[in-house]
C-alpha cells in the first residue's frame, strides 16, 4: 500500500525539523553570573510573549522591547522575587496578553473551552453522518435506456455484469 512507503518518508523528513531548537536572542551581556538564576530567567522568558512579535517568546525575539523585558525579568530575580512574583509584576505592568499561556479564569473560559467544544461537535457530526450513510438504502444501479441489445451486451461485459446482458 502507499502508506507503507509514505509514512517512513514523512517521518524521515520531519525528524530533522523536530531536532531543530529555537535560536535564543539573549545577548551575552544579559546573561546572569548565577547559573540557577539564569535558568529561572530563561524559563520565565520562555513563557512571556514578545509584545512586538506577538507569536514569539521574549527569549526568542530580537525586538528592543523583548530585550527590555528580559532585563526586567533578570532584575526582578536579582532582587529576590519568586517566579510567581515576577509573572505578577510583568502582568500588572503589561497586561495578561504578555503571557503565552493565559491564566484559566472566567474571562478566558471561551479561549480554553472553544477547542474541546469544536472537537466534540466535529465528532458528533461524523457519527451522525456515518449513521445516515448506513441507514440509507442501497440505491439500485440505473438501468440503461435507449440502448440496443448489442450495446447492453457490450456495457454488461465492460461492467462484468452478465445479468444485464439481455440474453437471458
């Protein structure tokens, strides 16, 4: 079958893409001396949206505002803030839009519920469609009209159906 050839080819082509990691835009002068604080800063930066790029984290963005946010995160960590306090500070200053993973709450329920609801409705639609197809009676083959007996014989032989050949 074609899938036995196609699936390994797709896997072979997609594997290098999975191994590629995103390039970090953190400049050497931003890196903290303490590796533990730097790791925390990278984790926090990976969850904050670049307000210029909007689909990149500030850790991946080269925008000047992203750099300012990275420096702000590191500054807050040097002052002794916990990760949650850094997030609260950034959200208080820039709004919840800055989070790549928004909080779950009453104001974001539509955002979180849309995907499962659409998936559920799609499954229901597929099930209904399958049941309708099974319930429909099998339609009889149309009988050719306006053909000669010889044409019906030729058509029947092409279709492999000897019952319509007109001989019996």
